[in-house]
C-alpha cells in the first residue's frame, strides 16, 4: 500500500492524451470514466460486474456517505473499499457540490458550510478540514479539495469572490491532507472561475502554485451549454501542467467526453449511464435509444450487437417489457450495458489516441450519436 | 424437444420422496423449489444467477404475462424461454388465482371468468380453453388447468360447488391441452376442496379419474394456518398416485415446505425468497434475519457463512446500509441469497431422503428457524 501515486503520459494526438495513473490499488488507464457509486454502490450493479466492464476506478460521494452510513462507521468497518466490495481505486468528491444541490438551509462562511441533512434534518458542518477527514476515514485513493461549485450563471464579480474562497479552501484542504492522509493517496485541486477565461487562468495558476498531483475542472456541466463548456475546458487545460491528470467533473454524454478529451481531459465521472439505465435509456454503438419507445415492443434484435457486454445481448423487446413493467432487471441490464459502453468508449479513445486517429474516431462516434430516438 | 415427460421416484423416507421429473428441457430434481418469475423475470435477479442457485425450473404467471407483454407477443418473439433468457423448464399457472387476487370486477360463470385488467381496465375472458391456449403460446413445459381457488374460509357447500366447477374445468382444460400442446409438455390437475377431507378425497379421485401426469394441491396457504394445511396435504396426497409428481402451490416458508415434503409433496413455488429479499428479510442457515434491524448496522459478519451463494458473502452491515438506503443492490443480493438458500434447502432435503434421515434434517432446520429476529 506504499507505492507512490504517479501519472505517466504515454501518447498525445493533438491535445488528446492517453496514459496511466499508478496507485497502490492499481492502474487507472486514461482517458478514464469513473462510474458513480453515490451511496457505496454503483446503482443496480454488482461490484464484480462494474469491474467486468473495464472500470479501473469508481467515484464515491462524500456528502451521501458522511450522512449514511457515516464516515466513522465506514472506517470502523474497514473502509469504503472493503465495505462495498470494490478493491480497485476509489475517488471521492469533497461533498461540496451535493451540499449545494441536495442539502437544506445551507450557509457558507469563510470557515466552511453548514447545512441540514436531506435525510433527517441534522445540522452538519463541512469545512475543508472535515472534508479531508471524511475522505481519509472512507479511505479513498484520490480525494478532492472542498470548493464552492460556483452557480451558473454568475457575474464576473460573483465568480471571482467564489473562486477566491475556493482557493483559500484548497490551501487548507492540502494542509489537512498532509497531516491526515496515508501513503499513496492523492489530493486533487479543482479549478473554478465559471465561464470567464481570466478567472479560469487565475484559478489554474493559483492551484498549480499550491501544487497538486492532479487537477479537476469544476463548475461546468451546470447549464452553460456544450460550446461554453468546451471553450472553458480548452482555456483551463492550457494552464495546467502536462504531467498531471486532469479530471472534468460530472461530465457527461459520449460527445461531451470526446470533445473534452480532444481538449486535454483525462478523467470523467457521471451518473448518466446508471441513471439513464434506470429510466430505460441505453447508450449503444448505434446511438442512444429509449427502450420505453413502443417501436421496441417486438424488436427481437439485441440491445447492442457491437458491445461485448453480457447485458447487451438481451433483446430490445424484453428490455422494453421490463422497463415498462418497472422490473428491476430492466434497470440492472441497461445500467450494466451503459457502463460497459462508457468503458468501451474510453478504451477505444485510448487506442485511437495511441494510433494517432482520435479525430476520426470522435467523428465516427458523433455520427452514430447525431440522431437518437429521443429527438 | 420430443423426449417424453416422465417422473422417476428414486427413494422414500417415510412419506417423503425424492426423484426426478424428466422434461425435454432438462431434469427437475425433487423435492424442487420453483422461484417465481411473475412478469418474465425472477425479480431483481439475472437469469444466469437463478440457474446458478441450482433451480431446475421456474414459474411464470399466466395472468401477468397475458396482460403484459401478452401471450401472442411472447409467441411471436419465440416463446417465454427465449424471451426471458431461461433455457430450463418453466411451469405456468393458469391465471385463475391472480384473477381472483388482483383483477377488478371479476365474474365467474360455467364458461369461465371475465375480469378487468388491473393494468388498463380492459375486459378479458379467461376460460379453461383460453388458459391452455395462453400457456401453449408462452410455451411452458408444465401447464396448469384453470380452476377456481376456493376462498378461505368456505362452507362445505361453497367448497363443494367450487370444487365441482373446477373439476369440470379440469376436463375442459385437458381436452384443450390435447389439441394444442406440443410433445413433451405436461398438464397438471389441481386438487381443491378447502379444508374438508371428504372434498379433498373427492377432488383427488375426480382428477385421477381424468388422468394427469402430475397433480397440484391448490387452495392452501390462503389463511387456514399451518396445522390445517399440513392435515389437508396429508389427506390429499394419500389419494394421489405414487408415480406422479405432487405440487403444493404457493408454499412457503422453510418449515412449511419441510412439513409438506414429510407428507409426500414434491414441488413448491413461492414469492417469499424474492419478495422478502426486496424488503431486507434474509433466509440463512442460522435462521431468518431482518437486515433493516439496527443490530446489523455494524455487523461485519457475512450474511450466511454456511451458504455457497456469492451474495451471502456480503457483510450484514453493508446489506443493512443498502436496504435502509433503498438501493437496488440490497434487493439484488438478498434475493439471490434467499433463492440460493431455498435451493440448498431442497438439495439437502433430497440428500436426507436418499440417506433415510429426513426427519432429523427437518428437525435441525426447525431448530435453526425456531427463533428469528422478526419475533
């Protein structure tokens, strides 16, 4: 458990990168997609199936886990990996984002944020130090600084004030991490600054000045639209060091991810494959399809003939029936196939970057996803 | 697919029996427990995991399947086995029981029963002939005659009138089956008669007079209590031929099943392992436990150290967390472990009967289940 955390860049194709993050719990091949295991489970999936999709790392949500079952309880039970039967790396967020989106009666101060639990109304304080303490109790391999995810839209002044607070919290997070963390664990900084290029540059410079083994781009995919997101990613990654992994938080669709990879991003997380799966929306190599659609009621073709996923062999008519009937097996199968699709997409992106044909690959996927039956 | 349907009795221990039913789709070792796949899925379980538990056969509900996705649709898609990815035998009930328990505005006549679908209110007629037609469209290996499941309590007169109707329907069901069925499929008769010994005898004699390759005991586990159920089973099996399998419908707990095996029953079905699983109740070799109970919040022991089920290796504290959080994985793991427990129970019962120590085995299980944390 004492091997160091490191990042090795293996190939570039334009600004797209492929490489590997070494951690004591295993290698994370990049570009990497991290399935989201909010409440100590990637929803509706057995952990061995999550691993079978090719996921090298999953994400856990600090906010949810600190409320239930509680970080101290997880620690007493041997840590999050043991608790949820996942031996490979885990990244935890800081909890800040969910405090803003889920908790009641939030109050931000210089010290941190106090809020009421959405589960039982208990008043809880989350400071940069407590966010790190919780993540260390969980035992995650990659941890995130507490930041304020700047709401969108924000004026330049609001974004600047929010950014400055996040940078002070980043320093405090790092100081706490240095006293609490175990060997091999890593803490990532998070660039904020809304969609303002000067603030993104300022934030990136501030964070690289503090120094982190990896950097996230936060505050995006919050309603700004794909073009503004891509522009902001492009500007931000230009100010981040080449030799550290870059993580775009909470993104996204296949097209979003490929566009971000083209702009230098290495890591993603998103609830989309599992949340969509529970609602009958499938990501396939033929595009996105909505299995609730009546056109699939007697479609005897497999969900995705191009996928290697066992779940993708199930016929669309059966999945249609399961989803229409509210049967858990529908959510189980489509979530599995979706997570597998996301992993296959990353695997093919890595191969394409290595072979120097990432642009052609991304264009091919864009064609497949140009029309979907949602539209 | 043209091998005949047959039953081979291999050993007896008292009135308990072990044997095997041969079908074109495979062997059913008896005593057998059939997991219930109501809507073309054993709820919250992958079909390959159902098979991995050792289940030789599952049950499908004609009522549910005729309403959604519809028997004709299933037939067009290649039959129920192909539709739900289950290659081994399937038994379907006739739909009569669910018409009584789920449908609205039921009306019984000599011809059959008309009812309104609980899904969309459509008026549907189910006759003995249509019940067979639906089961043949589904392609089930063992089919059931349409009967009236006599409500409990019923006066002797009510039970007699109901029984007489069921016996006339049994004759019509058999006549329809003979014109519609495929080689190797089998139709079972169903003994009714409430808790009246003379009516059970009368019903058993009437059915054996018609002649079926297997016989079910229906109209039990409807509120009469375990003692009355056991008495009725004991009386009924005495009038059934030794060389045909006997199926106690809708039963039950481990103790119920072992008591019925001791009285000559060979087959069971029940939603209990899957329904309980979704609610956090687990059947283990240490007894039944309710994982919602706070005592399991930090219990790091596996669900069932004596079980061979992969799901039973998960720690109770984790299962407690999943169930309390409403996570599907909790239902998935406990349903899997419960169905596996039911199959292990049947496997051990078969071995005990073969070895001539069934009574000791049943007493051992009764001790394990004498106290549970529900009480």
